[in-house]
């Protein structure tokens, strides 16, 4: 990685906003195309016509998918999973082998990120099996290992967008990263497609000229590749045809599914889908709306094609590109789901991801990372138009009485809550964001959502609001509002203390979350506004930020109001654990987790957990292990743990494929006898406890934060519950 210098920054002045637009474009494109993925072009035309806006509510019955806009999708999860290799291994010379290790750290096998259709059926499944066998990338994705049909699929192109977002204006670097990322699972044409699209996205911050972008992308791939030849041919056809549907038919006839390439082999799956994106770029690339509409209306892999096209057009036109057409951003409200082993990163928003990718790009360019807005507030609303997942409830109040938008606050951008004719007769206004998975995602589906809640008992919430001084401030009350799952279908609601606005129009909220949710995850968090005036109020209240800090203080386990035996895998308290175990039975009164072969993990928590102590109460080992309790978990292969193993106990560090002993001690423990096993992490200090007694210590500085986990090797353990509290208590 380059050092810092006094040279002018190679990054565009609007770097952060361009990345934000790219993330939005990616997510919008995926969610636009998802509901009719795989439909024949004729069915799309007959049922939907030219697709110019979200159609999820029209297709739910036909597709058997949820009538929801934002659901888990591999094209989002995999894109923003793979790029975390820059955080884990971080260098311009990032290799395919290192990105493969990031797969192994973040992909919960058969439960997250990818379509799990079988070894030799889907490309990513096949490559993952190879990685698990110890076959490193790029061999894991090679034609020699997997054959052309598997290796020349489309995933390499689909999932490389985030790498290009980290290399704005630097197509050389974007191509290098895209090639390495795609090579984990792809080869040949599958890698060329990723390289070309990555080059175009990187160059798009410098030019909106479609021909220039195409020429830039083509420079990086062999001119005799099918991807290159078909791209050139589509440009020629478009000049002759001047009709995108005529050109689309030419693509289907020559390059579509069921055709063969010039060597007589079946056409690589990447080619026809790449070609539809080139078609949409050539004919509609002058506009975000036209280009994206044309791309998904053309058919085949509509969600992945829409995602690639949306990302490119987002980079080309920035945030202004969303403004002269349909309201793409309103229904989305910045929401996105990233299902990986890092459960605290799953319930996400486009602004948060944009900051993360921007800072990765700055590091690669030798620049200092951006300072976290508003002293690290998780919800800061500083990006133009950003609402970070917040929506107004109940829906009956919107949009006539309540509107949310990003606007100016007393000191900085804020979330503007605009009231129009509101009185005491109206319901309270809830302004909430999801902090855990919605009910429709509790049921595991083809794309399962692995997630942990974002906030927890013991943590302290703070917020600042301001209102116009000409509002009747004495008639406006505000409080934090939390909603958790409960034993019934209804959510349990808990409010913090109500606060009045001062004469200066400012209200500051502070609330330490109590352990009052019966071990159920907190699903939603935000504020509630109560209007006491009998006369209509019109005006704006601005939420400057919401921040949470501190260590959790809670007990994790089965809720007291849940039946002793309940045969349901969808209980929220269970779904709050990222499950990488062979077996996690739902019918037991305690935690029973088992791993058939090798190492398995059950994980909970977030990267904003720093210093704390966790204790697995009454832990019973049914086999010799090693088994234990992990802390500062940052994936499947990055954590600290206190482990019981034959004849002793150890503090172990997981670092990718390595398991490193940091401290060991003799300990005469017994299978099937219960022990309270504890691990305390504070700064660099790691302390292991058995039955409340300190038995060993170690020091290490690699992992500063992360959640907790239960770790099992070739066997099973039982645990009554897990206690978590601040370190030193």
C-alpha cells in the first residue's frame, strides 16, 4: 500500500457521494430486477410491460416470493461480503487466495450469501467446496478444476462492483481487484466480464461517455474473447438498428442461452447477460432511469444485471442521476440486507456501507480515512437524501400528515420529520429503523438471512433533536421507542423517558436500555413524537443523530415465556444467532449445539462490542473437544476463545486457517460435567475463567472488537445461557 504524500489526491472531490450513489444504484437495480428473475422476455412484456419502477407487489403471487421490496438476495450479500477482504487483508496487491480466505471467514455454508444448489450445479457452491477442501484460489475457481460450464458463469461480474467502488478513477487497480475477486470462483470469460465491467465503473467517475467507457473496459481483456467480440458486435448492431428490441433479438439469436460459441462449446452464461447490459448501456446509458429500465426489461438474470447496471450508472451520474425520474430512493429508504457470518453487519444501510467503501478506497489511494460523522453516531443522516432506514409509522399518517426526508439541522444535516396539520387526535408518530430482521425474514428461505440485533440491553442511546422555535414546543413530547419480539405475534414496546424541547428548540435524549425484553431481540429502534395540541401543528422536527455506546449487559438464552418444547426454527431469539453448526435443535430447553465434522460456531453480536466479559453457564461437553466460548468474533475464522480440550484449557486465537495458542494451562475437567466457562476481553488483555476463577491470561491486539460465540469441534455441547456484561465487573 502506498504511503501518504503531499501530492494532489487522485480521488474525485465528490468521492463519498459517488460511492453512495453506486451503492444505491446496485441495491436499487437488484431489488428492481429480483421479482422476475429468469422470466422469459415475452412474459415480462406481457405481464409487466416495460419495467420502469418496482414491481415486487405485482409479482409476489406469481413468483412465490414475499410482497416486500427489501429481502435477502445473493447479489447484494456476495457483493458486499467479498470486498471485506480489503479490511481483512488490505493491500493493493490483494490476491485471489486472500479473498478466498475472506469467503471462508464470512460465508455460512448453505445458509448465507450464495445460492446453494449443489457442487457442480452453481459456480459459487462449487468453488466454496473446493476452498473447504483446502484448494486455494484461484485454483478453486479454475476451468482446470471445475470445467468451462461452471467457471465461465456470471457471478464474477455480479459480485465485483464493490471492489470497483474502492478504485474510483483508477481502472488499473479496479481490474486487478476484480480479476482477483472473480478468480476465486471463475475463470476465462467469467473473469473477463468482471475485469471489463470493473474498469468501466472505475473510469465512470471521470467520464460519462459510453463509447469511452466501453473502449476503456475492452483495453483490459483479450480482443478475441467472446466478451470482447460480442461487445463490439453489439455496438455495430446498435448503429445499424437504432431499435433496442431489434438488437436484443440479435443478441438472443447469436449469444443467448442454448447457443454455442465460435469453438462449438455452449455459450458461457456470463456472455448473454453481459451483452444485455452492454445493450442497455449503448441505448439507454444517457440516463439512470432509461439504462436501468432497459436492462431489466431485457430479461434473463434480471436482478444481477440490474445490480451491475445500477452501480455503473450510479457512479456515472452520482446522486443527481436519481432525481429526474421515479422515486427510487423513497421506498428503499437506504435499507439493505447483507447475510454473512458477521451478523452485526447484516441489518445495514447504504450510507453506512458507502462510508466503509469510501474509506477503503482512501486507504488504497494513500489517503487518511474520513472521520466518522457526528462523533461516531451510527445514524447521522449526513449524506444527501439519506434516511438510513428510518420510516414513519403508522402508515396511515404518511404522506399526508408526516413526511421524512434528509434536511438541515441546527448544526448539520439531519432527518427532517415534517408535520402537516397534526393534532392530539392523531396517533403518536413513530420514526423507526429496523435493528433486527423483519418477521417475513424469520422463516429461512432460499436466501437465508443470518443476522444479530444492532442494539442490546446495557448499551446507552443518545439523540439530539431540534425544532423550529415558532412551533408550540410545549405541546410536542419526544422519547426513544424500542420494539422487540415477544411470545405473541405482537411486538413488545418500551419507551424511554419523555423529553420536552427547551426554549432553544433543542431536545437531548439519553436512555440506557434495560434488560426488559425477556431475552428477545430488539427489532426496531427510533423515536416517538406525541402531539398534545388541539389545534393543528405544522412544522418540522429534525433528528440530528442517534448513537449507542457501551458494552451489553444481558443474558442470552431461551425466553421465559417460550414453551419448554417448541418445534419452530423461526423463533426470533434463535434467529438472532448466526448458525454455522450442523445441528441447533429447536426443541431443547437450553442451547444444544452439535458439529458433525470439524469446527462449528454459533455467534451473536456486533463489531461495536469492545470490552466485556462473557460466561457460558453450565457448559457441558459431550465429547473431548476442543470446545469453548469465543469473544471479539469477526467471522468464522477470526476470534479469541477460551477452549476446553483433553487435559487442559487454552486461550486460542483464530486467524484464518490457523488456531494459535496464546496461553495454556493444565486443567482436569470431565466430559458431561457442567462448568461455567468465561472469557474477559479488555484492551489487549484476555482472561479465561472456570467457575468464576481466573485460570489463565494472555495478551493480543489484533481484534479490538466483536461479538461472542460458542465453538465446537467434532461433537456437541450444552449451555444453559450466556451472560454478558462490561469488563471489570
